[in-house]
């Protein structure tokens, strides 16, 4: 017996045939199968082909048949950069921004990241986990089957660990697959504003060893930016994390280019994220590595900033991924369809490039391409059925949810009423 047979699908497999992140022309190949089908057992794809062929092989021995009725099926979206664990929202600050207030004015009014830090410090693990579990449902509704989530609103030993413990709890207690990233170096905590070095020492000597020992994070990230962490400090923190087995990624070139992206040449980095202000030096550095450029157009949209130069990044032969950056300050959205729309309409990516960036390349950005990001035999059966027969409806019929249903490991985890 097999668990599930899906038939009559306009299937876009986005196959991981290359076994490496896609670049240039490779981004455009979605591996379509018209009137396609696949079989799922034990949460994995076990066969893929035409409806006719698979009906013959499996119809007499499957527990369930799903008729896609010629709708488009894609791999579940992978969101490789979020700050989805937070407590409380910052809509007042959003209003101040719309009224033209500066970042400093907002910060002085008790807003900004320090607002999120206060809320995390005032919550316990159960409250944080409950909050994140609610958000997981929304990720599923919009077709995301795996996402990365960072610490970074605790900014001290106890609260950074608490955030990572909350992520672990949600992974254990729900269908979610959340990849945890430690970013103690997300900002400089207020109490260390005049002594950054002492805080970096705590990150390196206390937080990293504890997190590694208790396996609370897979990645280590740093907000490498002028006035936050310099390229030199970033290198020190990432190197310390890597010595404990954490994998490196960074926030870089978001507000100003200060040489952070260039670190990819010296340190094995899985992704450099944001890149709104990337320079030719940064582009050349990434070009010579396997590092993914993770672009976050929702942040440029929300902050009314210039978008990252996706076309130049692709022309250089750098592999792009796209992500929501879901957070309560600069990009409050769980919707990868919205991010695909912005990538197409504002960053000049083709719909096919954006889809590769939202699935297989995003899986590479979090080092999970062996298991997710494409519809290939042996991979986890994470897939979405759209409402329409073409993926073009994602950017074309924008602002609505194009996802009909979402399956994680072969199990339906979300279903929209719009059908
Ligand atoms: Zn971020």
C-alpha cells in the first residue's frame, strides 16, 4: 500500500537535477509534467510520472487519491530568512514611519528592535511557543512548508536561549519544520551600548558553547552593518560559532556596504542576506563562492527603499533565493506568494526565476536541499496545490492567496476556502 496518489496535476517539479544551487538560465527550468501524478509513502515522494502511468501502478493499492483537477502543483515554498518568533506588533511605529519620522525618533519613542526585545524578555517559553505556533498555521496557509527563524530579540544569555527553546518546542509539538538560527549579534543591547566588546565576549564564550552543546541552533547569523557589528567583529563571531559546528550566514549590505559580503571569500557562508546596497566588490566576492544571495524584497517594499539588484546578481552567476524577512518592524508578512510577486514586479525576476529562488535555492540557503525544495523521488512530500492551472497566477492575480492546499510530508496541513 501507498499512502497517497495525486493525479491530474499540472506539475512543476523544479527538480534538483543539478544537486547544486541554480544560477542563470538554470533558474528558468521548472520541469513541468502536463497531466502529471506522483505517489507518496511514509512522507516521501516514491514515484513521479503521468497520471495514466501512475493510476495503473498505484490505483489498486493506495489509501487516498487526490484529484488535482488540472491545477498547478509546486514544491512547498521554503522561506530561508525570518524573524517569525516575536511577541507584540509595532503598528504604531509603522504609522510614525508613514508620517515621516526617522528611525532615531522612533527608537527614542521606545520603538524599533528594543521594543521587540522588551516583549520577548517579558514572556515565558510557553507564551512564545504558542505565538509562533499560530504563525506556523499562517505560513502553511500561504504555501510555506519549511522556514528559518532567528533568535535576536533576547539579546542576553537567558532570553536568546529562551527564544531558541521556544522554536524547539514548536518543532516538537506541531507539524512545523523550523530551522533555528542564533543571532545574538542582531543589535547591541541597551545595557551594553557603551561596551560592545563585553557583549561580544558573552556571545562567544557563553551563548555559542551552550547553544551548540544543547543543539539549539543550526546556523549563526550576524547583523553586519555600520554602527552595529563591523566586518571584523562579524568574522570573529561567525568563526567562533563555526568552531562549535554552527553554519554561517549574515545580514549584509542592507543600509550601507561596509565590506561584509566580501567575508564570503574568507568564511564558508551559506547565504548573504538583504544586499540592497551590494557593490561590485561584493558581487565579485559572491561570484567566486557557493554562497546564496538571499533577497528580501518585502523589506525594501515596507521601508520604501530601493530593491536589491536581482538582475545584476543573476547576471553575475550568483544563485539567488528569496525570503519574507517576516518580522514586526520592517517586513510583516508570512506570504511567499507576495514575495514572489515583488520579486517579479519590482526586482525584475521572471516568474520562473522567482519560483526557483523560493523553493530549491531557498532550500540550499538553509542547507536542506537534500530533503526539500523540489518534487523529486526520495524527497519529503512537501507540496502545494494552487487554485489555478498556472503559477503565473501568483504575480498576475496578486494580493490574494493563490494556494488551494498545502501538504507537509504527504499530510494536508492547510486548505483555503477559495476553491
Ligand atoms: Zn533579518
